[in-house]
C-alpha cells in the first residue's frame, strides 16, 4: 500500500487489520472468518497508536474479544536491513499470524531506497518466512511527495515512478495506492493496481 506521507495509509491499514482480525468485511470484500493479524509499527509511539485505534474502533465498534485474541500491535525500532528478519521471525513464532502488516518498510531499510538491490536484500529474508508459514503480507510504503506544481491523477504513479524501480511492484502480488488527486480538495481516492 503506497502513498505520499500523511495521506492515511496507516489508518487504512489498521482498519483493514482490525476487520480481518474480527471477520468483518472490508468494503465489498468478504472476510470469511476472523484471522490472526500481526501489525509491526516502525514509527510512532504507543500513545498515538492507541489513540488512533480507539478512534477507528469508535467508528466500527469491533468485537473486543476478537480484537484481543487476533490483533497484535508490536513496535519494532532500531533494526535495519538483514537485522529486521530476527525480530520479525520471533514475532511470527510468538503470535503465529495469518497476516502481517509492516508499517512502513522504509523504517527498517538503510541505503538507497530507490535501488532494486536495497529492496531485494531486505525483502528476501521476510519473503522466506512468510512463504514458509503461508502468511499474507501488507507492506506499507511511502513515496516522495510531489513537487508543489505536480498534480497527480495517474493511479499508477507510485507503483513505478514513486518506487524508483519496478522491483517492489514486480515482487508484490497486488499493489494499492491511496492518493489525493487534487491537493486543494480534501478528497481521497483509492486505486487498486
């Protein structure tokens, strides 16, 4: 899930994660039954996250028992590149999730973010774990804000141009973008690519 910083990726991802954890449909997409979800946050503090989750819950009124049983928010700080695979595997072993959200992958990578080798070097260890355990992965990704005079209406902007290379787009089974097509309007559009 890609977008510019501050567009609402994390809020949307938490909504999706809580819907999946409680077996609630996401828009028109059916969630057959509750699933265990591990949400790994690389940014933000506990107070802010709890405030945001409480706000989301006030809109959706999620089943509290299902949230407590199936949703885990874990903060992971200070691990980069290959190091991140160690706490990632420990958390996967501890919580046995069916889905993992990593918010955002740039928090765990050093080096040139727009290089294919940087992403490949990071994702290969994560990919090995999720494939072995048959875990779904939602990866959040920031791309640079457009220049002041740049107007973004192209729904494939971030998948290729914002990423700087096609490796991420080619690795992902599906990609999604949250964009604000007209900066002067408080309007959000969601594109699945």
